[in-house]
C-alpha cells in the first residue's frame, strides 16, 4: 500500500486538497451580550460564519449587534482628494472618481469601489482652498435643483452650471448643454450634483470601511467576492472594518416621549419661580467630543418610558454632568422591578458606569434620579441611552 502511494505521488496522480484561506480575525458582539471570536469565513443576508477554536460557527444576523474586524489595519487619516455621497447618504472617499456606461467607480490606489451611477448623488473634489473643511460651494447648491449641476471653479465664486452629466473620465466631465455635448476639463470641475431623489433604505445596517461609513439594507462578504452592499456596491474584502447590525434596530431614549415625568427640586418652592422650571427639567445634550445625544437629569426626577416593541436590551452609560457634590444616585426599574442602582459620591472621579439590561418583554422603564445624601446633589448624564431590538 505504501509503495503504491509512493508511485502515485511520483507520477503526479494525486491532487493535493487546498487548505481554506484564513480570513481576517473578527469579533462578533451578540444581542445577548456574549462575544464570539474567530476567523471570518463568509457573511450573507442571513448568517455570519466564523472559524473558531471549536470549528465552524454560524450566527444569524438577527442575533448580532456588531461585527468588528480586529485585524484590520488602521490607516492614517489623510485629506481625501474626492468624496462621493450616495442617494442613501453614504459617504465614500478616495483618490478619484470615474463613470462610463452604468457603472461608476471610486478609486483608491490600485483598488476601487464599483457602484451603479444611479446611486451617486454628489461628487466633490478637494481643492487647496478647501483646506480640511467642506467646499464653500456646497452652501450655494439649491435645495431642490431642477437639473444636474456641474460646479466650475472653486471657493465662494464657484459657478453652478445646469446641464445633463453623461460621463466622467480622468481628463474630463462630459455634459449636454442646450443640446450640445461638451467635454469640460477636470481641472476646472470642483463638483457634480445629479438630479436624483433620496433613496429609501428599508433596513439600516451601518458598515465601516477604509473608504468611509456606508448604509445598506443587505451586506455580503467573502474573500473571493469582496464586500458587497445591497447586491450592487462592491469593494475589496480587505476594506471591511465593522458592521453595525443594531443601527436599524436601535431606538434612542432621547427620541421617545416620556409616558410620565415628575420633577421635584430639593427646595420644592423653586418649582414656582419663573424661569427655573426649564432648568430642572431633563434636556438633551451632545457630549464633547461630539457623540450620540445624551440626557441630562437633575434630582429629583422620575421618568417613565414605554419600551419599544420587540426590544431586547437597553444600553447606556451613567456619567456625572458637573463637579457639583455630593452627586445624585440613579435607580432603574423594569415593570416595577429594580434592576440597576448606581451613583457617585463627592470624593469620586468616575469614568462612567455602564448599563446593560435585558428588556425582553418589558413594558415600562422607570428612571429615578434622586438626591444624594447630605445635599441636593448634582446633575447626571445618561450617555447613548438606547433600546436595541
């Protein structure tokens, strides 16, 4: 038997079975709070497949919050020569933009993103006078243009020319103006704006790539086919950085109207003072550096919110909102059952308390911000408070 095997090998009659290519290392954060890590194999509309230490693992996307490619190279930020905005609001950056026939492309080095031209809304080439800010001509664009627009020149004196854009090459932009086909030198063109209605995205998935953040309804990935969004926007597999499946299943607390809100200042008589009612009422703020909206609350406040249907978890981070001491304490009840109690004393300099609650089947969430021991306490901030389905 051994001799026969040696003969077959010598004659080239046996074909070696190729090993499956190892994908990038990825971390999958599931809706129940657990984390699975492994090599990414494939992603389709229904499942994410990983090669883990225990073998192949298939996870349904309905049970996933985020997929993060932990082995993705972190590119140094650099001003992008061109930014393309799609009809869905996605922004793609690259070195150049071209279009011929039905397919447009954003080029980055030797690689490219291909997408149907019908998805392209705006193209902006960066000029020296733009520095690191947005081009000045963006503010001059009409809110409801009546035709395609070519922006010629730069700065505040750029001219918006109404026409029909028919092609874009490395050398020129071809337009039709008053029935005449005219090639415009690319060096004169600062931007392009197509007459197209905004796209309606039925299911929102946020995708982070080396070329920017994009929004899609369906995501597919494989080493062979690359990253494909909605079946038509294609880019290299190595460009994937993260997928946020929870984006379309997220309801922020700041967008919900409270079912009940009770406000009781430490000195009760302050409620009747003109101008102070709004001071004690909860309000939405944006922490710096700019992030997700947060809810600022002062003691004593009791707020009740009805949980969105099909919610699975509630996330937030509790922060002190000022240096006032002693600070307030916070209690969260779910349908009358206390599930969280936390706060900060005068001697603490906390980094924030994470809140992660199972709210499956919960009808109401009650948040109580109470006085700290020994005084009226200071305000607290509930950062990025959200229900996830």
